């Protein structure tokens, strides 16, 4: 874990999925934005890197998924939580089913 201090320069913004892959956690949550659906999946980065390449823009994660429950293309991406002392949320294997598919 890298500890940041107030006088440190801000970290470079993450603009590609390759940058996201450079440090754990190497997966993310995708949640359907449809009210009443809120379908959720856990998506590992590796298959997306293989499919799109490491220079694919981070924004693609916001626009390339379709909910398999309601069909909506409006989804939100969130990174797993990181607890104090660098303890990272464990990959939820039960949500890793292809609930959301990417296009
Ligand atoms: Zn949905």
C-alpha cells in the first residue's frame, strides 16, 4: 500500500483499462442503472484487455455493457472497496456469471 500525504502531487488520472490493470484490484462492479432492476456483476479486467487491448479508454467500461436482465445499456462501474491497511474486497465469484455482457 502506498500512503499518500497532503503535499504529494495528485496521482495521474486513470484513462485506459491498461492503467487500471497495473494495480489491484483487477476487477470491478457493473451495476444496471434501471430503477427496479439494479442487476449487478463482477467483471475481471483480463478478458477486456485481451479483447480491447490495454489502450482502450476507461470510459468504454461505462458504455459497453448491456444488462442481461432488462436489456438496458445504462450501467455504472465502481471499483471494489479497499479497507484500511490495503485489504481489498475479495472477488465475488457468485457475481462473476455473465449477468452483464460486454459488446
Ligand atoms: Zn437491468
